[in-house]
C-alpha cells in the first residue's frame, strides 16, 4: 500500500514523518520527499572517510511503498540522508533539488539526470494541477571547525512556500538541513516572514574527537528562537549511533525559553496535518 494515499485537502499540508530526516509532504496535488533514508534497523550508513553508523530505528515506509513523487528535496549527500536503498530504488526521472555538490555526483555517478543544484538563496518553482511550491535553498553549515567544514559535504536548508499556482504564498515550511547554529542563519528571518512550520534536524551528532556536526537540544531551541516559526517539528534524533542528544534535551530547552507550546509532537511513523492560517491547530494522526 503506498504511503499517504489520501491527499490533503485544499490549503492543508500533510506531513508524514518516516524517520531520521525523511519526511513525506503533500499539499494539494504536490508530493515531495525529503532526505530519503530507508536503511533498516541494524544496517550501517556510510558517513565518509571510513566512518559508519548503525541505524537504531525502522523507517515507517519503505521505498517501494512511496506514492508518486513530484520532487525530492535533499539537504546534502550523506549516507543517512541519501542511502544505497534510495540510490538503487528511487525513480531516476524524479527531480532532485539539492546542493550543486550533490547534484554533480547524482548526475554523473548515479544517473539521476533531473537533478538541480541550487546555490544559497536560489529558488525553483514546481507546479501541478493548480498547486505550486517554491523551493529556496538556504544557508547551512554542517560543522563549526574550519577543518571539518572542508571534509564534510556542503549542506543546505530549504524554505518551501506552498500555494495556488501563480497565487500568493499560503503556507511556509522551513527545513533546517544538518546545520549548526551560526550567524549566517539570521539572514533567513530577514528574508522570509516566520515559517508556519520549522522541521529541525537535531540529534547532536558527534564525530570521533567529539566534534558536533548537527544541532543538539540547546542549539535547536536557539535556532527556533532566532527564526521564530509558528510551529516546530523535531526530526533527526535517536536514529543512528552517532546521535548523542536525545529528543528530551530539545523539549526541555524549548520549554525553558518559552517555546514548548509550539512543538508538534509527531513521532516516527506519525503524520501531522497543518491548515493554512495563523490560528490553525495541527492534527497529529
């Protein structure tokens, strides 16, 4: 049975949290997938330079259960965001929106020829049957240490703006990507009004030597404070052995700074439906 077969109604965003940073999004007739990771519990993701990490969770949906996709939004080319199952089983005709670095490799090495490499602040619009989404590449930084920034793949965040084709933006969704908090992210709030939903990659991933390369609970809450989205959906936690910051750390820190009431408690395998309008309350399924 394909995942999420019942489409969301007009003005409703359906978010299905498959696991790790993999989220299936449906708005009207548009269907998008983020950071496809379909490895199973016990399998290993390759993170580069001989580093492996074992998956601790099961994806809620397998590749062959996905519905028709209009595009994949890929934050960067790491084995827990684009794995061997995605590489082998995803339809090579589906457009992939990602960094220029990832786009080159996906085209040349893996044969995904409908891949677009977006530079920071560059945007691309997709339309289907009267509905559109404008996807803008946003800044991201996978590591704080200058040496590590040269070793890890470039990463992008994304702003997804949904609405009627040719019409005004009805709903904004922010995808953080695997970034740490740094001054370059402040420009996002200056360029875009507050997002309706921010999907935050957490986990506090640490590499050998103790280097932090994804946001822990404190950093995730700080980014939420800076960008001031209406709602917060934490993802990318507890899925791999390299993740050292549990979800509870983020929840506690968000509560401490007064953002606890913005958190959407949508766990692995669950779905949330978010209607347009600042007063809309999300429904978790």
